[in-house]
C-alpha cells in the first residue's frame, strides 16, 4: 500500500466544496482544512503507483478550483494504530 500526503492550494471561496469532493473520492481517507501555506491536506491510500497516478492526473485534475498541489509519499508509518487493517484494500 502507498500512502501519500497531498498538500493543496485552492481558490479560497471553494475550500469547502473541494474538500467535500475530495473526501467523497475512493482512496482518499481524510481531508483537512489547515492553516499555513496550504488550504487543504488530503491523505491518500492506494494499492500501487498506477492507482496514485490515476487519482492525481485524472480524478483530482478534474476538480475545478485546485490551483496547486504538492505530493509527499510516505516511507514508513510510526503510529500506534494498525493502518494496514484500518485501510485494507
């Protein structure tokens, strides 16, 4: 499983609409509105890099109002939660 953290700059007036669209997408487990240099953070969990590419370049690219994104891939999780069982694909 691949976990990606997607940092998004979006049109200010569209934050809620875009957050709700993202939260409703398959493979996006969480969406947060945040302070700082970004407007939204999406946590993505996919089976492989092809699924990530499809999500980013096809599905998310179709959402009007996303101005910029930065994507970070997670190498290892340091958590008390068993993420594999929580998000089994």
